[in-house]
C-alpha cells in the first residue's frame, strides 16, 4: 500500500504547496496527516490473522531505491517476521535478560547523559539523535521516550509530536546535506491475530538513512555483513543542531 499527498513536491521531505510553504503550521499538518495515516493503516492491516509483521518505509530519490518520483510512503504486511527483525528482537531480549533494562531506553539515557552530545532535537515525548554506531553518515534515530513496542500504539498527542520531530529532522537533513536522497524506516514489533502485546524488551523507533553516495554497500559490507562509516556521529549531530529552524523552516 502506498500513501502520501496528491501534490508533487518536497519539503524537508514532507512537502506542501508553495502557498503553504510560508506557514509552519501548514507544513506540520501535512506531516501529521501522513503519520496518522500510517498508524491507522497499520492498525487496520494488523487485523488480518495471516499477518505477523508490518514494515513502514519511505524511499526518496534514486539512490534510495525510489521506484517513482512522486513522494510516497509504503505500508507492507508480512505473513512472517523477517530474519533481521528476529535478530534485532533477540538481541533486545538478551540485553534485557542480562541487564534488566530495555536496550533502547538505556540508549536514550546514555545519549542524554553524554558529554559530547549526539542529540539532534527532542520534545516532550520523543528524542532524535545520531546513534553511537551509525552505519552511515548522518543516520538519525527518533525514539519514543515512553517505553513502547509498537508504532501503532501512539496516542493522538504522541502522533502530533512524532510528526513534529520527524519533520524537524528531515528539514535539518535537507538544509545540511542539500536535499539528499534517503530511506525512512519504522522498526516496530511483531503481533499476532491483531493483538499488539506489551513487551519489556522491545521498543519501536524511526530510522533515517541519508544516501550520500551511489550504492552504499560494497565488497566489505557484502563480505562481512558489517558497515564502515568514516564520519563521527558527534560531528554529524552538531551540524544538524546548528540549523536555525526558526529561520529556515
């Protein structure tokens, strides 16, 4: 399933028509409508008893694998839990069993306490930062401060504030990197028969990958399954924080 706007444009990538570009309120409304649509479709799709996992993603630009130029997001229900998702959840469960804490909650605590900050921006319910072991330059994570395994479990207030912070991060990337191609992925948790059960070890988050060079994976990555990143996350975060959104938005 694909969704977005009937308009062919881009604003940090959640664009609005030229007449609305003067209004911050208009931009955020478009962002919030998209997030709300993703959540509502996720809730509806999950009712299918055949499905176990939903992947939410958005590809922007040829380097990111976009198949059409018109801005669009996609929601795909899967009858299986992907192996990579199983591995991520197994790691989270192992961390909880060993330390008694959610690994993502712990990551946010460490980011907020770090002396050399990797935080980009935050609000009452969400934190945006460049992860310590970013797989590529300017990779950004947006996490709910409230422990929550499922993207679709957001309240209306959380939907509003998530859309606000997502818009903020994408705009900072657009200004800093001159409108890069990118992938946006929501990492959520599996479900069963439409039931989104709580889980102490699982914590959803949004992942933004700017695609700054052709390809992105080469011989080393394919041969080792590891990623190389020559940039410093602290420097990336500082550059994104430096964007004066009060002027540039």
